C-alpha cells in the first residue's frame, strides 16, 4: 500500500510520546487510547511502532492529541477504501510500544486478543475507546412496535468479548449477550451502558457515537 503524508514526520523518531503521558498511567486519557489500539490499532512485528487505522479523522486527531504528539505522523491511503478514505497514525516509540505490550496487546492480535491489564477505575474509558473503534449503536422495534436501543462491540476474538462481557457485568451489573462476532446490549442495558461510557460531558470520544 502506498501512502501520501499530510503531516511532517518529527525528528525524534524513536521517542514520540512524552514521559509525562506514560507516567500518568492509569489515566482515563491513556486508557481511552489503549481501547482505540485494541480495536483499530496494530503492532508491527519488525519495529517498535504502533499503527492506528481509522476512517474517522476525529479518532486519529484525538489519539494524537492524547499522546502529546508533536507533528504526528499521519498518512492518507491513496487506495480506495470502503465509503471513506483511511487515515493512518504511526507512532514509533519503544517505551510506548512496551507499555502497550505490558497491557497484553500483541502483533497479529485480531484473532488472539484476550484479557488485558486495565484497572477497574479506568475501564469505562478503555471500553469507550474500544466502542469508538469497533462498536456501534442501532435501533430496533419490539413486538409491540416500540423502538429500543442496541449497543454492539465487535471482535473476531471470542476470548476478548468474553473478558469484556464479564468485566462490564462485574463493574456495572449490565448483562450482554453474544450474537455472531459481537457482544450486544439491548434496550435498558444499552441505555445504561451509554451512561457508563459517557460519564461526564468533556470526555475524549467520537462525537457522532456519543450523540
């Protein structure tokens, strides 16, 4: 794949993330970033980088801002992407990469990702990042015609979804069910999940999903 850069690449290639950001862990901001990486990120095998791919420019910009990046390395795919152009944020920083691997993230994680090391006090922020990456809201109609909300986390790893389901239920009491490659919350549970994910008005998030 060829890319067209729209940001200048910084000169400090192997240390891009300030120590203050990593030393803040566990912070809501960094937990949200881990959620984004768990959903839309990958860790290349042959370097110390993290690559985040998203069709949402807001996601890429928020992630770069939360990591304190100066002149973030963001590129645009010049190949066709379903419906929207893909944006790619690349962060090459050995300490940030080590932090992600310590949380439990690995290369080629799509089918193998499982339980991660996320403290309870920032789990809602992690889950919001995961939802912004691989989650969705929708509505359906009950047997009497009333409309209800549906929240769905999507992953190809059942082990990861089971860990997510168990942890959300333990922290909130909300019960999700499995449907294909997704963990689904319906009706009242979906509404309460939304209140838990967006627990105050000024959180980093994808605006359209919050709305």
